[in-house]
């Protein structure tokens, strides 16, 4: 029985190492050909980051962000605020205290439901703890009525 258990562990370790080797091979380095084991095809590997070539991602309509308030885009983990008419700011929606996603924007603050940290809609700075660090700022553009990640 003991030899059987040892054999299973050896088999599992070998399969895991083989999968890791396959994954690392598939990643390839800039300019190399990367082969697909499933299809047998080869395609050039790109050394440029994909995000550099991608167009700016649209978040939504500027009209959806109230003056003196904001809107949370949960999927993108971003909160967009409008402290003054026509002035848009964007911050990470991840609370700097323990990583919860902020839950609301009201009364001039971005509010975390986990431990009641509150952040300024103007600059993301903590207004009420326990968070001590500001929400990291994100770059956005407003093109017409559309808010996009820069």
C-alpha cells in the first residue's frame, strides 16, 4: 500500500511539472514562434503588451455621474466622481484598508461597506478611517458624453 501511495504522488508530481512546462512553452518570448499543441499551428508571439494596442475602454455616459457624487463601475473596479460640474475624477474602487470594493458614493464621499472607510470624491483621500491611504487615481478621458479609461 505504501509503494502504491508513493507511485501516485510521483505520477501527480510528474503531471504537474509537465503542465507547467507546457504553459511556459506556450508563453514564448518576443518574436518566437509559439506552437499550439492542440492544433499544431504556429503563430508569431508578440513582445508588445496587448493593452498598449487596445482602444480606450468605455465606462459609460458622463450624464450617469451626478454632480457632487459618483458612479461605481464594479466590473472595471473603478469609481468615477464629478466633484464639480464638468470635472470628472476616477479612482480604484478597491478600499485601501482591506481590499473590499467600495459600495456607494453619497454626501461627497466614496464609501466602503466593510469597515466604513470614507474617501473624498475630489481626490480619493481618506475622510474617515480606518483606511489611512487614499484610493489610487485612475486616468480617464471624457469624449463627448462618454467616459473612457485613458
